[in-house]
């Protein structure tokens, strides 16, 4: 009889399988039906085995049948595995007893023991087995999770439609913007997140893409073996995701930030979060994704698996907390950014130290941030004592010079000409009153531009004061005119304001140039005090300064005293340069040079910048910046994966971007 429907085929299959056979014969049947899961093919396989077995074991002597008849027309009877035993006489069908049935009647207790030992025998295994059998475990797992359809007698487990729905639960209008948002998070997230947040979201990004790509495989109804092979990375990213109990909170808290930074994605935030939440809840619904994956293993291998066993077998490395796990091009961007931040920190730290040194070395500043210019009294007194007539040495005249910028600037410029310029213009007499020699400190011509500008300013302001001897002009008015530019059209005030501005810039730039010489000298002294000075630096102690550039070198003859008629007589060369620079910086502030004034307050801005840069460095590298560490701030912030036990699993996962 050939079955015409699948339901009828299952009934025919069951009847064929239940036929009583010898153990040897039954074993052949069991082996044959494993060749296919299709019930029609299994029926044909059983019939073929039965025919072959009966033909092979057909008695050679007369057996009461007509050998000329086809097999299907001959009388049917059970094959008895007994040799040299005469054929029994025909009996009624109700009286026929096989050897197996006879053994069962003779020793039913023994049969029960064997069945218990074998888990219920082959037939019991076919229909689910005993309580502790593999098939029973699979059956229980399938029913509890809704992931496996067991089929007839539990012999042909298949993946249920519930699992298929799990992989096909997202619509295209949700899937596409979610993938776009996660791609942006991979490319830009490192700029705002810590390594841990980035790695968790990027791992989720890779899981999401791998999970979404499996929809096509589900539609094609591929085998469980192929599914497992093609979904391996999805499984690994999912295991890694589940390892972090804080992953959901981190993703939900941080992913919207990156979406809101993209004007094209912002309107799609609702759909994006719908897609994200779907994936985040794959372990909260029935069936769970972990149960679905487990079901594929069970169906493919035809043996029981548990999720912990699968996790242990995959050996997925945990998410890095302190270094970025990203594609190589992203890692390179991180490294370049860290290097730039390191340079910025070093530059600003150096600048801050420079400004602090400038403030402490050249200015007298009280607790309230107010600068004292008391030194001006000595400068004014000294100049007037040597260069003014006796009638002009009254306190009233002195106060007049101090309170009027156009008069004070002339006095200060003339003081520079007479007291300090010689030390940078030509030979300087050094030693003491009894024993001295003329030596060069600065190569003649190195400060020619500054000297020419100084002489020009002196002439300009002197001419103005002679032309307008009664012109009254206060520092308060100068401050207003300087900031507003209102004096530009004034025929008298306009020219002098312009001259004062030029003088202030001159003081500031000249001071900056001299400060490099002083800084170089002080750095060389520090190096010498540490015992690290070399012959090249030592040789500069008597080598004329030929150029102004940042490099460790001494001021030539810095420890010798100056022999002069002016007030610097007896001062060390080193002290004269420091005092000269100090006066220039203070004059620049008095006459409101913007560049110099900003140097006195720039440290506040730099401190705020350093706070931000250090925070950014710590975010990217999970370490503090250390200036001493090779100039690049300690840890390089490299986002390379560690050379640990992650090896192939980790490289395979990170290589898929």
C-alpha cells in the first residue's frame, strides 16, 4: 500500500516499524531510517531492508511456498532466526508464536530489566525515551522554550516558527535608521565616550548588524548546521553583550547623544530607539535569543545542549574597559588625537610655566592681583638727577612726569638709551674699578632694529613735547582714548596717542626678545646645577650671543660686574639683563601693550584649557597625563588589543567592521 497523504504515511511508517524482527534485522532498520528525515523515503527504506533481509535468509529446502510466485503473492510469515530446526506445522493465526514473544512470556521480569537498562529500548527511544533520556531532555527543552518542534515520535526535531519570528521581528523602516545610527556611533562615538561606553555600544552595533543579516537565512529555510556556521559572530557578539549587566543602561543612556549630533538622524530617533529596544529585549521575551541559539545547536547536533555549555565553548573575551576596541582606522584616529592632546598639554604647560616665571621674575603683584610700579621712583629720580637742570628737580616736576604719559614715556626711553643700550650694542667694560676689560656680550647689530626704533621714538616724542610744552594729558584720558580710538581725529592728542601705542608695543616686543636670552641662561644654570651640562653649553659662558633663539646657553660673562658711570655700575651682567627686561615689561604694561597685558592674565585661560585637555586625555587613555614620560604624556593611549588569551576569537570579532 502506498500512502497518499503525509498523515497516512506516518501511520504506515509506524506499522512498518512496529513489526517484530530479530535484533540484527531491527538494527538494519534503525540504521536505514537515519539516512533521511522524510517519512515517504523512510517507508521505502524499511521495505527495501525487509525485502533484502528476507531474501538473504530464505530457506533453501521446501518451505511450502511456490518458488515461481512473486514475493508479494507468497504467504507472509515471521522470520525466525533458528538453524537446523524443522518448520512447524501450520497453525491458526491466533496460535502463531514467535521466538521473541515466547521469550517474553517465559521471562517478563528479565525483559523489564533490559528495557530499564536500555532506557526503554529502541522503540522507547523513538517515542521520547525514559525520563533521563536525551530525547526526553530535548522534548522538555522544546516545550519549555517554544523553540523546537519535535515531529512524530520526537525523532525529527526542527526549529519552530517562534524562532523564525524572532529573527524577522523588525520592519525595514526601523531596521535601516537603527543600523545608520549604530554606524555613526562606531565612527564618531570615540570622540565623546569613554572606552567602556564605546566598546559596549560598538559591540552592540556589530551584534545588531550580524543579527539583522540572518533574516535572509531564516527565509531560505537553511539547515541548522549552516545557520550555526554563518551566525557564529552574531553568537559571539551576543555572548559578549550578555556578559555586561550594565550594557542596556549604557546603550540607552548614551546612544541618543550621538543621534542628536546628526541632523539627518535626529528626526528618526523614535524609530532608532524602537530598533535598539527590540534587540535589547531579545533575552526578555519568549523564546529568548539564547534559547533560540541553543535550539539550533540541538537540532544540528541531535544532542542536548545548554546555553552555559555554548558560552563556555565559544570562549568569548570580555569587553575591554580601558582601551578602544575598534576598526584599525578608528584606532589610528584615537592615537593621532591622543598624540595631539599630549602635544597641546605639553605646550600649554610650558606656556603656563613661562607666564608664571614672567610674572614672578619681572613683576611685583600683590594678593589682589595689583601690580606695583614703585621702582619707577628710583628710575625717575636717577634720570632727573643726571640729566635735568637743577630747577627741574622739584617734587612737583617729578610728579608731573609720573602722571602724564607723554612726559613719562620720554623719560623712560631716554633712560634706556643712557643706561642699558650700551650693554647690547658694543663692548662693555667688565671687572672692577682697578682691573677691568672691554668685552662683547652681544654681537653688534643683533639688536639694530630695536635701537633704531628706540631712537626714532625718542625724537618723535621729544619733538611733540617741545611743540606742545603746555599740553596736559592724563593716564586716565590715555586709557579711554586707547580703548575707544576717539583721539584719532584730534590734531593734538591723536599723534601722541599713536606714539604712545607704538612705544608700548616696542617695550613689549623688546622685552620678549631679551627674555629669551634670560630664559636660555637660567635653563643652562639649572642643567649645570643638576650636573647634566655638556661642553657645548659650557662653552657659551664666554661666547658672544650671535642670534636670539630658544636654546640652553649662558649669558657671556654673566658673573662679571659692569663698570659704568650709570646706576648699573657694580651689578653683575646677569642682573643687568634681568633688570633691563623687567623694566621693559613693566613699561609695556604701563602704556597698555595688549600682548604684554594678556601675558599677565593668560595663565587663567591656559589653566582652564589644561583642565579640559587632561580630562579628554584621561577619557581616551584611562590614565593621567605625565609630562615626564617621554614628552608624550605617559601612556600613549594606544587602542591596540592586548596580547592576552583573546587571540583568534578576539581578532575574528574585531576584524568584522
